[in-house]
């Protein structure tokens, strides 16, 4: 267990979420139980922020017009009253990331909620020596390239695509003494309120690192990869490039002895991100490719997804091209024109009048191009694929499918195969190498006859007394295993290597 925890932490730190996962294909999530709080009758008119309205000629050229009008337009919204809204809340603790301030709350039924500021403060995201310089002013101004009300629109589309996600509600937080020590932080701010655990059965969620550790320890803990892809397609639709591992929670469905994990996306701060400024264009070209912007075209998904490359490379490693085509087509059908219109009209009407129709038009165009562009992204992921074992004994079977190669992984029951946990046929025109690792315990690798030399097989047994069986000559393979010379030291050594 300690070894798995150590490896899980290392992989998370490198964003190399290499794990053995599985799909659960036809599961449909019931409507999320998260019912937005009923606003109290009090309401105010407020801007999302006053910081971004001062636009001169140079700022327009270098930093862009962005969503400045959306940020500065007064909007009528309900007032948040911590003692009355939704029956009242108690404060649990202060939270938030580098830019967003949040307050963890609990309602009278014990359900936890998150109150998050709409505007951002970039100071903590910068190196200390930059926090008092012009760099901070520039980075702070770039917040205007994010749409202040984007998070309100994503939930309806998530629901239509069968993706579990929070349903935020917009509020104005007054200068309320009932906020206690946090009064000065949240006084007179525009915030969203959302349920922290929006699972259909109100069960608790887990973070990515914990799920990774559990999956690496047990070979009956599997990921619902088709559901992950639907969630990622939603990211691509709204051009949300900030999808690092902390932007996800995981729910779990138990089926007998098998545990299936589904992903819950959160924090939509960069949905619809778009800047016409010269600075953003230069930066995205030179060093930050994912800042492509929310345009009518959904092409260039490898660049948009550069922060989630390892996430996708491993959490989607069992899905082949046909699965991607089917899931994308189903996703396109679920995000109809009426779904898009309904979603975008969750933007306050005063702001919808500015750019709502333009956003709808871009979403329709991006949706329509998602099959073509999504398959191009799949082809990038399919070139080199990792299939990982667990701390338990795993049984790998590699067989020929003509010029293609099939890989199946099973639980070990004694010396024989148990439940299948992974299966994919790799096409030689898509994949040039398959990397397989047993990780822990006594794993078994069985290679059939006539395996194509067009795909390189890289097999690493890991710890344990692993078994390798070649029923026929494998023409393009590299086998490695852990050689233990003492109880304190071990090293990786090559068993065999064949390559024409």
C-alpha cells in the first residue's frame, strides 16, 4: 500500500496519470439532486467587476476588448443572506485556489455548498517578485478575457450530455456582519453558490490523487472512460483549457465487487476564454499554446488540451476510434440548438443582449466540427498508448488481429484469468507503440502467435515474480523487469529485445 501511495503521488506530481481503467458503457445518470437555492426576495443591481471598464486605445490593441462590457454591465441579481438563503448556512472554512476566493458552507440538512467569487485576484498566482510590478496589472487585466457568467451556462449542457456537474446560482454578497471573520473578504462581491458534492445519490466524492491510488492498488477499481470522454468533449466545446487534475472530482458506483468511478468537472473560470489582444496572440504562439481562445472553429484541440494531455492519454486509453466517433456523434445530438439556447440564456439578460447570440453561434459551429476535429485529437493520443497494471496480480494477453494487435487484461485468480478489466484492438495505422507495465505482484504476460511487427510492444513487469510466455516469435518487442539484488535495492533490466 505504501508503494502504491508513493507511486500515485509521483505520477500525480508529473501529471502522468498512467493507470488501468475500464468503461461502463450504458449508464445514465439521473437528474442531479442539486436544487439551486430559492433566492430571497431582496435583489440588487451590480456589476460583476469595475476593474476592466477603463479601455484606451493601447489597451485595446495589446490586451484586447475581451468581455469588458460583460464585466461592467449592471445586472440585477438576488442578495445572498447567509442566515436566510436556502434556510440558512453555517460557515465551515475558507477555501479557494490561487485566484478564486471561496467559502465552504453547510446548510440545515448537512449538505455542503461552495460560495465562489466571480472576479479573480491574480496576486497569489504570480511569483513574489512580480506581485508589485506592472506584470500583475497586465495579468489582472487578462481576467477580462474570461466571461464572468460562463459557469452559469455549462451545467444545462452537462445535464444534456449526461455529465454530472455542479449547478451554480448567481448572488450578490452584501457587507454582512454574519459572515464573521470573512466579512471583509466577501463584502460587496458577486459570487456563485453551488453544491460541493453534486452526485446523484449525494455520496461523497474523491480527488484525482485518491482515485489514482485506489485504482493502482486494486484491479477491481475501474474508470468509466466513455463518461470521461463526454466530460472532456464538453470542455472542448466551450474551449475550457484550464482542466488540470484539481479541476475534477470523482463519484463512485458500486457493482458487486467492482467499483466504477465517474468524473465530475468543476471550476469553469476559463470557459469561452477569448482575447483579441496582440499580447495574447504572441504568448499563445510562443509559449502557451492552450490559450487559443473561444472561436467558431473547434480545430487545434491538441493545443487547446495541452494541459490535459496526460489526463486524456491515460483516462481515455481503452477507447478506440469507433468508440470516439460514436460518443462524439451522441454528444453532438445531445447538445441541440435548443439546448445551447437554453444554456446561454442562463446568462443575465442584461449581458445576454451584448454577446449571447454570438456565443450561441460559436457553440453551434464548434459542435458541428467536433467529430472531424475530435478524431484528429484521438489520432494524436492513439500514436503511443500506455496500459498499466495494478498492485495486484494481473494477466495480460497480447494477440494478433492481422496487422493489428489486441491487448486484454484480466484479474488473476490463482494461476488463471479472472474478470476482464481492459480490452482494445490497436490499429497499426494509428498506433506505433504499446507500453504495458505490470506494476506490482506476480503478473503474467502471454503473447500469441503472429503478432504484427508494425506495432512496437514495450513490456515492463515491475515488482513481483512475473511470467512471460511467447507462443510465437514476437518480431518487435522490448521486455524489461525489476531485478532485485537485495532487500534494499532493485533495478530495471532488459530481458529481451527484438526489433527488425
